[in-house]
C-alpha cells in the first residue's frame, strides 16, 4: 500500500484526510499492524485509484490460510 | 462507520448501554481508535475485576466478619460489571461463552484468588457463627442460592429475548 500511496504522490496525512481516518491509522495499516475494515479498504483503494485486491490481496490470503489452519 | 447502530436498536438494553457508554461519540467513528479503545476497555475491565477481588480477599482475611458486607458489595459490583459486558455481547449476537479455548494459565491464578476469597468468607462466617449462632451463615447460603437462581433466570431470559430480536 505504501508503494501505491507514493506512486499517487500522497502523504500519509493527505491519504488519512481523504479517507476520514487519522494518520496513525494509515501508518498502522502500512506497517501491517492493523487490518482495515472493508469500508476503509475500499476508501483507500478509491483514493489511490487502485483495487482492494491489489493493495491487500496478500493480506487476505494470509488471513484465510491462518483461519484454515485454526479450524 | 460504527460497528453497530446502537441508537436505533429495538433492544432497550442496547439503547441504554449506548447512552451509558457514550457510544454515539464521534470518537468511535474512526475505526482504529474504536478498536484500540475497545481493547483498552477490555484490559481496564480485567484490571478492575482483579483489583476488586484482591481487595475483597485482603479485607475478609484482615478484618474478618466486619468486612463481609463491604466484601459482598465489592463482589456484587464486579459481578454486575462483568454481567453487563456479557449481556451486551449477547445482545449483539456475540456468544462469549463459546470461547474456543480456556487458558488455564490465566484461569489458574483467578481460581486461586476466588478460592482464597471463599475460604476467607467461610472462615469469617464460621467465627461469626460461634458468637451469633448459625442465622448469618444460613442467610449467606440463602443469598448465594437466590443470587445464582436470579442470574440463571436472567441469563435464560436475556438469551431468549436476544434470539427473538435477531429473528424478528
């Protein structure tokens, strides 16, 4: 997501303002410390002219794999 | 967007909880703030319950029968706070009793303190009974049975109502 944000020439603060969250939330999402809700993921993807799959696809696969192992 | 729209809920308990918890505060609109605060609140609830249990245990062992009414009040407050958390979770369709695992490393110390508290209460009541007869002990036993029956009844009622609300 960080790469996509830099390509869009947006700062973390600008992306945060554009998606209605705090800069700390953007920092946490980029660091992989926080999994955004579907609504926030869609808003971020929209702001970065990207898709949720492109931005968070890898994360989704990891979560699904963890869930399968936990079952 | 908030997790649940508590202000428009058909459940009076959820609406009351929303007022008590100030859940319509704009602070909750930012999802990570809300998540972090929820985690902080869970920690705070555990700390509060632990402090009340430790204070109750210390009081009953140090002051004996004199402390029993205050200890009962402390246990009651911890119990009510815990029950509100459980009932709120049920009202939102989260079955907290179906936790996939029980951590005995966490439960061990808790059961130890609860056992120590129960032993202290029994000791205080027995010492009191030798002076005041067995009326106090039978009163406490009756209170425990009535409280357990009330909690069981309340929990069954709440779960039935919650089930009805979610189907309706």
